[in-house]
């Protein structure tokens, strides 16, 4: 399965799981940032945006401190599972989730904010709970923004490199994603492998973006 197929499989696996996690978190954060605006949520919004600003290696360093073997969370996870979290594909999922989350939140938040207040107020007068509003009103009316955020998040997770390398390492057949495998191939002067993997990664990402873009335009 080496040197191309396993990194591709692992990258897709990590990207899909990370996108699901960031979608759930993105909906929650977008709701808070849209409907619960105050000084604290504005500060939280800035903090959530940090992965877009920080260099990936700095983000990876913070994650390493947070979930490493010497951290409280890292020791807790090791005591519960019997194994460490860092230098596993699960750590790569965490890195990809955090790195992609800001790209997913912003389009969803913009879509939520575009919904007219009268529509939401009318639903509340009819007895709709927050869950009813989200499920039956907000998500159906903002599905294009939600889908756009999901696609951006998936693309970011698929290409994540720096933070993943810091917390998951570069272990062939275990934690080596396609982006890291490309870096490895270039370092080893295996340029044909690098060309092939770059082409595969580019085609996979562009194809997903193209399909969703066409679907949104038809909608």
C-alpha cells in the first residue's frame, strides 16, 4: 500500500472524521456567535480564529502541550485508554479539526446572520424551541453557507501538514498523511512519487470543490 495509497487513505479518513467533528462544533459556535453576541463571545470568536493566523507549527506546539504525555489531558487519556494520544492518527484528527474549524465557522455564521429576524421571531411565537429553530428553520434556509463551510473545512483538513506533523509525527503506515508523504518524498529526492502524490491530492480536492460548486449553483 506504500508509498502512495496508505497516505491517501489516511488523509481521507482523517479529513472525513475531522470534518464531521468540525461541522458539529461549527454549528454550535456559529449559533453562539450569531445569536449570543456579547464581549465574551467576541473574545471566543477571536480565539477560534487563531488557527488561521498562527503558523501551523505553532498551533501544533500548543496542541502538543495540551495533549502530550506530560499534560493533564494526555495523562487522563492514557489512563483511560492505556495508550498515548500523540503520535497516533487520532492526534492527526484533532489537529485537522482545529485547523479547519475557523474556515467552517465563518460561512455558516454569515449564512445564519443572513436570515431575517422576522422569520425567527414568527417561529418563536409559534412555540419553536432553539432546537426547532435550528433544525426546521435555520439550517434549511442557510444550507448553502453550511455546505460551503463543510467543503472549505474538508479541503483544509485534507491538506493539513504542520500541526499534524507536530502531534502525530511522520510514521509510515501509521500516521503519514499524503501531505507529509509528499514532503518526505521531496526530502528523499523521490520526485516521481512526489509528483504523483501532489497530482492525486490536487485532483481529489479540486473534484470535491467542483462537484459541490456545481450543486450549489443548481440549487
